[in-house]
C-alpha cells in the first residue's frame, strides 16, 4: 500500500475508485465502505484509494475541543492495508484548504487531483467550506466533472448508527464490550512499561505500569478483564485505570497484571485490549481490604475471559 502526501494531476492511476474521511476507529461502517471501494476497484482492475486529512479538521477548526482518537496513525494505516486499499492520500488540512467551496473541492481535488472515477461515501457526507456541500451536491458535481457517486447507507446497531462518536461515548463510559461489537474488535491501548511503586506485589497482584496516551480515548476508571499482547503473544490479564484513591491518589494511569505467570516487562511495549468492565474505581479502607477485592476481581476476570475465549473459538 502506498501512502502519499498531497495530490498531483501528473500522477496517473488505473481507474481510481475512492472514498473520503478520517476513518478513526475503523469500525463496522468503515469496513462496509472500504469493502465496496476495494471490490469495485478490483472488478475494474483499478486502484482503491482513500482520501484522508492530517491533522483532523477539528484540530484546525475547533482547537479548543479536546478530541481524542480511537486509533493511532499506525493502526489506521494497518486497517487500510488489511482492507485491501492500494493508496492512502493524506492531505494537509489548513484554514486555506477549509475555505474550498464544494465546487472547487470536487474539481481540483477529486477530479483533477486524484482523477477519481467512482466515489463511495456515506449518505450524510458533507464537504466544502462550512460543510456546505451535501450528498446531492456531490452527485451533481460528479456528473459535471466526470465521476460517479455511490451513497452508502449507515450500519445500524441497537437502534442507532455505528459511528466513531458513538463508540467514543461507549468507551469513556466503560462499556467496552458494547464498543467492541461496533468496532468489530476489542478496543486497545499500547504503551511502554515503566517502573512503578511496586505496590502491586505487596497486594498479591504484580502489575505493569503504562502511561496513558494523551491523544487517545481512555475507558472509564475501573477494573477490566483484558488481554495483553506482547511480542505477538496474547495473555489473559486484569487491567486497572484510575488514580489509586486508596493510596491518596495520583496521576491517572493504566496498570495491568498478567494472569498466567510473572514476566519481566520493564521497557517492553504492550497492547492492552479491554474485554469487559468488572467494576468502577473505589477507595478502600486499607491495603488488606483492597487485596481481598483484587482476588475477587481476578476471579471475575477469569470468568469473563473464559466466556470470551469460548466465543472466539466458535467463530
């Protein structure tokens, strides 16, 4: 898969078929859209293209908004490659670019810049300055500039549209199991293990400490049945997100305890997938009380993970 910055009318692509968006999360709606793009491009012996923007438009147009992401750039590109996309075109999003009218965007970017022949977008796609262009406008502009537009209906689940915004809300409320259904996988965070205070060992549950990424969506504070991915191996685990209120609090962080043995983890990169929430964070009257609760949490985690593995095994 090629990743290019910007567009040029000098680049010739065999029958380009494209889609447009930020694709944060690579959720089920994104999967359906990318599948249509790839299938259409393959049938025409053409090129499957994704047009995306960097930075995210919200970062430029509303910098006061604390927008957190469901995927890193590396994860997003891996998702495109897994879907079969041939080229990702990343455009720098600036105030000048945001001022493009719908007509200018369709002509200069989609038609002349990328040479797109067919475009797949969601039914509620909006584009151009102040999102003035709607799907009907894009269809009309396609007829003018030589590309065909295919509006794709949204994926519906539990009475609502599957969207990145909805998934973010589920995760920050701790509903990681519901978010997983919409993502098509369990949500995870990655980080390098750093030394902690060693308190987990005294409580009978040694933990690895990871600093929370500042730009990523973080699940609600609490205890989670989890799977840790380390060197491509998967290990059952219990994860904690919070400020450790029993010990007078501190910086919010992520701690994870692998259930199948003790591993030397300092300096290693781990990915923690959140399978199910066990409980919220709480302050305990003593370390002994917390230790007893941790034992119960581990039992609960094993039960959740056992059901998770049974489900995965049936797929």
